[in-house]
């Protein structure tokens, strides 16, 4: 991973090869975040935040994420 000056130091874990890329820009620089009891996908490239109703566990969010048509 390339580190630019000014980057925050926390290491991001992007989605794995088996998961779909961002539906908006096609980037694979997508992380799964968890906040306030809901898991959501966050695209580092375009800033899209995609959450799913009832996705309290990352497994639930991942199931919804990978279920979409394309
Ligand atoms: Zn994106």
C-alpha cells in the first residue's frame, strides 16, 4: 500500500477478492465500517456509503452487498 504524506496512520482493510466492487465507481478500495450498531460499506474513491436495513453484523451487510445484480 502506498502511503502519502498526510495520510492517517490507521491501516485500512479493503474488501476481499470474493466481494463485489463499488456499484458507483467500480473501485475495490471499499471498507466495511461499523457504527451505532449498523455495518455499512464505504468507498474510499467516490465516498459512497452503502448500508442495508437490519445489517447489524458484517456478515449481514456482506450478504446484501454481494446479492446485487451486477
Ligand atoms: Zn466508489
